């Protein structure tokens, strides 16, 4: 459980120091008061990633040299500092030179309006979702992913320099390396989606009578990937890039056996993504034995009053929840924190 968060020069926060003394924390305030920035800072300190931008310099407050986030849990202290030259992360004062040694120690799951891109967005956004969530739970996957990206970059660079009549020896060596680690990624993604699917169906059934399903769609299966790398070199050389592989995978969300992107309403899509995040909580607990913190950014908007009431009722009581909105809510079990507009 997160007990305290200290944020400095991150987004629109000069300095903010919050202490959490109840499992359910509710941040409220006007738009622009920095509610989302607090949740983003917690997510960033846990995963080294933002849900709103890939340009990490945007996280640093304007005209400041760095941004800083510290988190205290029941047992540990986490810190991440971001500057224009990169980021440094530490646990209990010990710097983790590899971010892979930092990621996965503190588990959080976040819902934000941007997560509707899991249904409406591009395959890249869905691959990033798979990668971010699974690499926190399974370190071999993170290593495989890094290796695949390195070898793919090497192969694509070679494809830009090589000609159809040239010797393919080095190209074939890279192909074998890419195939070996690519198959591991395909197998791992298939496992992750299969396990997550089970929990998603269980959670979603509490909110809706409709059926929902995640379908992993690899660009190529293991056999087809091997065939492409060994027989389609000339095609890859012509296009100067690797045309098949896990870097082109996709994840489809189905609603009543049809693609949710087309057949589910915006409210239904939002409910599916919320259920997906609650399913992640269950998967994380199953894999690690630990209960992740649930971050909820503007979760109630676009849900009708009946669904709002049902959602609040079904929130997992055994998990820490940090939630924000513009208006306060009632409840003796809730720690209310008002953020004044800065």
C-alpha cells in the first residue's frame, strides 16, 4: 500500500506532499488542479512510463531542470528523477542502473480516458499495453522484448544497405536470432492474453449481460514467421524493412462476437476497458501474491448513474484505490483530499 507520495516540478506541481491513511483515497478539485498529474506521477514512479505522453521531457515542469517523484509504501521507498538527459530510479536509496531492475517491484494498474485507445486506437497502442503489463510480471519477457528490438533494428539497418545479389549470410544469422526471440514473444503474448481473458470475462459479467473477449492476433505464427525470414529476404530488401513478425501483432477486443471498436457504444467501450483494468488486478495478484494499487482517473464520466453506482459497489475492497474527480463523494471509508487550483 502506498503511504505517501512526494512530487516536485512534475507537470503543473511545484511541490506536493500527500499522505494516504486509508485504502480508498479520493482526490477532488477543479479542472487544472493537478489531480491527473498526481496519478500520472504514481504510475511513472512504478513503471517509468506515462499514460499521456512518450515525450518524457513534457513531464518536467516548464523552465525547470528536472522532475522528481518519491513514493513510500509499507516496506519500501521508490524514487525516480527525470531530466533532459534521461531518468534515474532507485529503491531504498539504491540506484537501479537498469530500469528493468526497477520495473515490477511496485505494481499499479491505472484506468484513464486515454485507455479507450485499447479499443479505438492503433495496433501499436495495443502492443504497448501488452508489453507494459506483461513485462512487469515476467522479467524474461522484458529481456526477450529488448533483445527482439535490438536484433530487429540491426536487421532493418542491414536491409537498407544490402542488395538482392549480395551475400545473405549475415542476414540469415540475424533472421535466426530474430526468429528465436520472436517465437518467445509470440508464446508469451498468447499466454498473457489467455490468462487475462479469463479474468476479464469474470469481471465484466458483473457489469453487463453482454459477452466480451480478447483475441490475440499475431501478425504471423511461429511457422509462418520462420518461413518469411528464410524465403522472403528479397521482399524485405525491396521494402528495406522486416515485413512480418511480432512487431506487427495486434489485440482485438470483441463485443458479442463482433469487434468492439465498431459494435460497442462509447459507454460500453469504457466499461470494457474498466473491466479490463480490474481483471489486471486479479492477474497481478495471481502471479505475484501481491495486491496492486488501482489508480482511477476520471472513471465515472460517461457512465450512467446506475452504472456508476454499480461500479463503486464492485470496486475491490481489498485493494488500495486512488481515484479522482471534480466533485466529492460520501463515505466514512474514504480519505478525501481536496486539491486547490494552482
